[in-house]
């Protein structure tokens, strides 16, 4: 049977090990929480960067484009009226 001193040494080491494990668990929970919050903030930031241009276009710019009649056919007809462009089309047309 081992002497009493070894038992107290083992108990002391076990208690110390338990304290380290509890501190480690607290740190891991904090890291996990920060990772989840950081990931959520990144997702929201990406959604804002992607969605904001569309929202701005449909709420602010589209009414102006509609009022001015700036659709693709009007633009193409305007480009066709550029002087000298008809000559280039007939020269390079297949």
C-alpha cells in the first residue's frame, strides 16, 4: 500500500488538473461565442454589400431611368445615330 503522502499528492494534482480543465472550458466557450458572433457579422456584411446596390437601383434609380426612357432599345437607337457609325457597319458587316 502506498504511503499517505502519495495520496495527498495525487489528490492535489487531480484538483489542479480539474481547475485547469474548468478554465480551459471557459476559454473554449468564449472562443466559440466569438466565432459565432463573428461569422454572423460577416454574413450580414456580405448580404449588405450584395443587396445594397440592388436596393438602391430599384428604389432610387429605376424611377429616373423609367422617366427618361433609358431602356436598351432607346440606347441602341441613339448609338445608331452617331455620325460615321453607319459607314463602319457597312464596311465591317459580314
